């Protein structure tokens, strides 16, 4: 069992629709921002094990390198949910917003 959480800085449209679009690989509603790139880098620095549950992954970025500055989508297995408070705090520090697929609501 896992839980999905998406983070972004600048978006156009309803957060739920943006989140659903990410599931389909649609990133047009998101604008790249350096805060997202820094967030991604700090996530992997603090929790290197997140590399296995983070999107876009290195293969996705080979096709769409700008996506690294648009969003981070985490599919956290139950064993990694202990990271969630720290992940949310880091997102707040970078002024990010996003959506919880589990709760079905924006944060």
C-alpha cells in the first residue's frame, strides 16, 4: 500500500485537476520554478531512499528536463510515511503547494 503526494510552485487550474493530469503525464498546467528544483535536491539529500519513489525520475527527465522544475510526485509506501512531516516542512520552506492523493485535497 502506498500514498501519493504531489508538490509544485506555480500552477493554473484546480489543484485536483493538476494532480490528475500528473498521473497522465500532463504538466502543461505547471510553470517551472527554481524553488522546486531546490526542493527536489534537498529531498534527495535528506532522504536518498526517496529516489525510488520520486517522479519525474531520471528516465522521465531525459525526455522532459524542464519537468524537474515543475513538480515532484512521491508515491510513499507505508514504511516511508514517517518522512512525511519533514517533507511537508521542507515544502513549506520553499513555498510549495500541492495535493494529497490520499486525502483528496490541496495543501
